[in-house]
C-alpha cells in the first residue's frame, strides 16, 4: 500500500490536491490511502516516525510554519528512503534547491499550470506503477486473507484472467483478485508470463500440454490441476509460440 501525505499551507491548493487524490484513488481502485493533509511539516514527520510507510508526498516548497518543503523532504528521506516526493510550487527557481538537497523528487508540479489536476493524477499513476513494479524484485504478488495481505510467489501462479471488472490470479488450488490491470501486469511480470488473449496472461513454466482444435484455438493444460485456458490462433502465433520456441532454444544450448 502507498500512504499519501499532503503538506500545503494554502487552503485552496490543499483542497484541490486532496480532492484530486481521493477521487483518482477511488476511480482507479488503487491500493492507496490518504493518511494526512496538513500545513505543518512536523505533523508529517511525527506520523512517519511513528508508523512505517511507503509514502507519496505532495509538498509545498514554501511553508509558513516550521521547515520548508525541501527541508521536510530531506527529513522524510531519512525515514522513508524509497518514498515518492512531488513538489507543488508556484516558484520554479526552487527546483535547483531540491537538487542541492539531493532529495530525488519524482515530480515538480507548477501550481500555475492550467492542467494542474491532470499533473497530480499523473504523479499518482506513476508512483503507483513504480510501487507495483517493486514487487517484481521479490517475485511475489499479494492476496487478501482474513484481512491480511499475504505474499504469493510468481512461480505459483498459473495465469491471470479478467473476471468481469476485476482480475483474478489462479494457482493450482486457489484464485484471488489482484488490484492490477492486465496491461500493468504485462509491464511488471517476469518474462515467463505471456499475454495469450485479450483477457489472459499465463505462466509458460506451468504449461503441461497444448491441444489444438479444428478451428485453431489452443487449449492449454497445467500441471497438477484441472484448470485450463484457451489461446486464439492469432495470439498463439504472435506471442505464445515464439516464447515457447525461445525457451526450447535456451534449453538446447
């Protein structure tokens, strides 16, 4: 989960950013929450020193009380080194100061930009995509179990498949919803996962057999389970067959 923080002392921009964050998170059904919006830097610091977070921080550079936004960012880095920081400012010359502080901001958003709300949404989208991609480093994805988030290894996944408006991940004996869209999964999954239809991504390492019917649709069977998926002739030729050939070539070396 990404925890979102807003530190802004202008009520107009505070409300604009807050409203944008809440509506975009809801619309995209991201695993994110808005934890705190405040004009006071010390309240942000108190929260992140009390609770361990993966944060996205929208920081005004000029704050009337306490640290300025750049100094706050430097202190945030001490507690949340992989957090995402976006500076929201009407003064672009402050960008150079952020470089000098070496806080590694992911975005600099101009308050006077006519597309300010769009820029904020883009920042949320990019932060979430990067957060999701970090799961690839550990080779796992999460499922909910009794209110807890439980890690499931990519190696246990047979396939991902659309189910109405959601995406289900299938293992040999289980199926659970994930919060990613298929196109997001394509970007973060390892190379043994391949798109085989508009609605399915499968793990080629789990394939037991492939049977073709008279119209050219391929039926994929998996090890140790009755579950199966279907691959159209187009996707078989375009994605699955080349991937299988590449794997076989690798084994023959």
